[in-house]
C-alpha cells in the first residue's frame, strides 16, 4: 500500500485501523475496542485491555527465540567502553530489579523518579517499573536540584533511582549531591533511593534511605510481569511550558505500545533483529520512545550512547558507532549534525567508515534547516528524513514513512501527516487557512494512541493549555503552513518555548529565576537565532531604582543563578541590563519584536507599542553584546 492508501484507510475507519495495529501486541486480555471517548475531550485508547509493557519489550522476544540477540548496546566513548546486553540478560536484570522494588513495597501505580545518565541501567530501571506497573518519571541529568525537586513534589515518588554520577566531556556531573539537595528542598520525601555506583565516582549513601544498586537486589525473588489496564499511565515526562512549572505529560500503556510498534516498521522501517540508534538522551521523549521502548518493543537492537557528536573524541564518532553496530536507521537532532559539519565540512570523517547498512537518517527535535539536510544528503548518500513531533505526542505527527514508501522529500518540510493525525492550519479565530498561508498548527481531536491523554494531576491545565484556544482541536504550540501536496512546514513556536540544541526550554521559567535576583525589578528572556544550537537564550534585565552595583557583576550573578536553579542545559550565558522593556499599551512585553531585532530581521513597528523609542534602546543594548550576530 502507498502512503496515501494507508492514510485513507485510517481516515475511513480509525477504529479498525488501530485495532489491527493492536494485534501486533501481546495482550493478557485483548481490548474490546480502540477509542474510549466517554470522557471527551479526554480521550483514552485500549482502556479495557490488560497488558504489560516490559513483557512486550523484553520477555516476548526471549520466548520467541531472540534471547541471545543484543537488546542494548552501550557505547561510551567517554569511558572508552562498549558493552552489549542480550534480551535474555536484560530479562534477568530487569526482573531482579523489579523484584527488589516490589520487596521494598513498590506497587502498581506508585511513582518512581529515575535520574540517570546514558547507561543501560537507566533503561533497566524504566523497564523494571513497567514490569510491576509502577509509573516512572525520568529527569534529564542536565537539570539542577531545584528542577528535580519540582518534579519530586509534583509526582510524589515512593522511590528515586539514580546514578552516583554522569559524565560530560569536560567534567563529572555529581548526581548524588544534586539528588540529596533536591530531596532537601522538596516537601515530599521519597521512602528510599537506589543508587547505581559508577566507578568514576562512588557516592556517599544516606543510612536507612539509600541502597546501592547491587546490594538492593541481593537475594531477591525476580518479579513477573504485572498486567495493567490499557489506560494505566506507563510514565510521566515533564516538559517545558510557558511558566516555570513543567507540564507532566502522561503516557498511557496500551496506546504507547500500539503506536510505537506501528512507527518502528512504518516510519523507521525497523523490524525484529534490525539495529536502530537514536542519539538522544533518556531524559527526553526521543529517549523514551526510541532509545528505550520503540526498538525493544519491535525486538530490535538499540544503542545507548554516552558521548557527544564532536569532541568524544572526534567528529567521526557517530559514523564509527553506526559502522560498528551495523545501524540500519539512525536518528539524531539537526544541531548534532551542525556541530559535526562545523568540524568536518567536507565529510572526511564520514569517508573513513563503512556505512553501507545505514538506510536512512532521521532528524527531529527542532527545525531541520535546509543547509544541514543538504550537507547530510550529499555526504551520507541516504535519505535524510525530517520528522516533527513533541513530548506530548510521543511519536511523529508528520514524517516521511520510509517503511510504507519513501515520498519525495522537500527541503524544510518534515513531510506529511501520519495516520491518526488530522493536521489543520488555523487562523486566530480557529478557521482553516488556505494552502501556503501561515497559521497555528492544530490537530483535530481525538489525538491518536500513544499521545497524551492529559497532564499529571492537572486536567484543567491540560484543557486550558491545549484544548481551549481551538475547540475540537489540540493546539500544538507550533506555527507553520501546508503546501498543495499536504507537506507541512513548521516555522516557529506560538508560545514562550524555545529550542536550544534540540532541548525544549521555557523562557518563562528563566524569567522567574532572573526575577528572583534581588537587584532585578523586571526582566525578559528571548531566544535569538544561533548557528549551532538553533536558538540561544538572551536575558534583558531592568534593575531596581537606585541600584548602583556593577552591572557586569549582576549579569554574572544572573547567569550563575539560572545555571544553579534550572541547570547547565538552559545554556543561559548572555544577559544585558536595559532601562526599560518594550511593551504594548496593555503591558505585554514585545518579545517577538525583540527577537527580530536580535536576529537582524526587519520588523514592523507594533501598532500597540507604548513607546517606540524603547526599541532603539533595545537595539543598542543588543549591539553591545554582539547581536545581531555577523
Ligand atoms: N548532564 C549534565 N549536564 C549536561 C547534560 C547532561 N545529561 N547534557 C548537557 N549538559 C550540559 C553540557 O555539559 C553543557 O554544560 P557547559 O555549559 O558546562 O558546557 C550545557 O549542559 C549545555 O549543553 P548543550 O546545549 O548540549 O551544549 P554542548 O556544548 O554540551 O553540546 C551539542 C552541543 C550540539 C553537541 C549537543 O547539544 C548535542 O549533541 N545536541 C543534540 C541534542 C539532542 O540529541 N537532543 C534530543 C532531541 S532529539
Ligand atoms: P519536544 O517536546 O522537546 O520534543 O519539543 C517539541 C518541539 O520541538 C515542537 O513543538 C517543535 O517546536 C520542535 N520540533 C520538534 N521536531 C521538529 C521538526 N522536525 N521541525 C520543526 N520543529 C520541530
């Protein structure tokens, strides 16, 4: 079948389409139907089925004779080590950890926070939770203690599983002190912590609260898989919204299994026995869907990569890992390719490796700029497939479905809507726009299986953030247009979310931190265009009247404050002191206009601006810190 036939088949009979896809999953009790719309606009999928994610990702492959196949390959150029774990070993390790958690009282529905770097044990912890129906919430290692504390208070975990440290190329990330500080700050206290001690740093354990990974599992009875309802939350993953409070995206078990399994074959063309690598981090949605669950559900081999595209040790490391693991489909962020291209513009490192088993390169996480795509096409000689999705959806809204057919690629477009997604471009009033017209991108409800049913403990916020602006639709927060062939073009965010090196960050969260500095009266953060990272945050600080302190010192303190409160991942390095911020007459800060000035783009004087002269002051302030960049 061609893509258009598959999409039409879904349109004609969505229920039949997803019930058929659900047949690829091992159910303990089969669902009687796919969509449960009784609580609309909160939609659920496969709610009355009984199923276990870990069984589908691990045990069933052992049963099917794949026990000796590598399930997880750990490639760590930072520690100079490579290690493979077979499906049989994975089953044993996960059952043991799950058994230990259960013995300590963890039950179905309990939350567990996982704070770990890119080591196989992170996946084992996720799968162990899934095995006993516990709900995990993985927190990215680049977040600081305060961010971890916010998540502890929101999902109130019974336990935290962490590593003693993470390894960045230039430093050891001391996870354990960050964890201890977060537990100190948080109001909710977990009952216990399990610490995976790495040889690079052995952490001090808190007597009575902390257990070492191995000691914790000593002598326990392995746990069998516990069947859960299709609508049981598999995990919560926090993502940036407009305010400092992150949104806890829920992923429900049944839809997650069905949708990810469908994508592995139809989008990535990966089947059991194939080798797949997504170079992301388990702390992000890409890591959840395509480092851990997707490839394992499909019975493929997945790679856990602890390194960077450049500098660990050289810009050929991606190609080396692809060659050595005979990777068939590879997935990374455009920013990683830009980093490689900067150091290897002629692709000399690419030529050193045999990449003939790689069938395609997939890109997501941010807009894939045409120059980077062209560079990759030229030097890799395989289709370069941009695809667009979000933490909320968990899988691609738009893609070029390689496993169905490779459609013609169009530079700057992540191609076409996937089955399950009716994507519309709307004007402010919610009316569909014509082809080529720029507007808000919305998806007609219901969203397909595998996407968020709601937010953790925040149904009102879910409705307000996503469903209220365009009734009957899910608002993606992205703006763009569709061409006459149905290809989508994702151009910008419509909210205060920015994308720095493929990481989704909230300028609102950074503003909250800056506003807490005693000398700052008012502030704004914008995302300016950055050649490597896509966007980079810039802070504007208005100081309290009468403040006579050295402005440079205040800027330094503010930069340190954001790193300390949000974490290094915010990459907040630049701020400038200004007298006033440009605002509308109703007091709304004109961030969009400030971005245009920082990027050196033409802008129209906003009709509602309070005092146009402020824009000259902003222009001068930006010039003093090197913007617009040459
Ligand atoms: N734990 C702790 N700190 C982390 C971290 C982690 N897991 N990940 C990043 N950081 C730190 C970095 O060390 C850096 O700290 P520094 O300010 O001391 O240098 C800071 O956070 C900013 O990181 P980043 O923006 O990633 O910049 P970088 O210079 O380290 O690397 C790239 C730049 C482009 C090579 C890198 O961002 C990259 O590979 N990006 C791809 C992102 C990706 O895969 N995203 C997932 C979506 S698909
Ligand atoms: P995250 O939730 O971290 O995956 O970030 C999702 C956001 O990243 C989307 O809403 C987009 O703004 C952006 N994004 C992700 N993939 C793409 C893509 N292929 N093209 C353009 N923007 C993208």
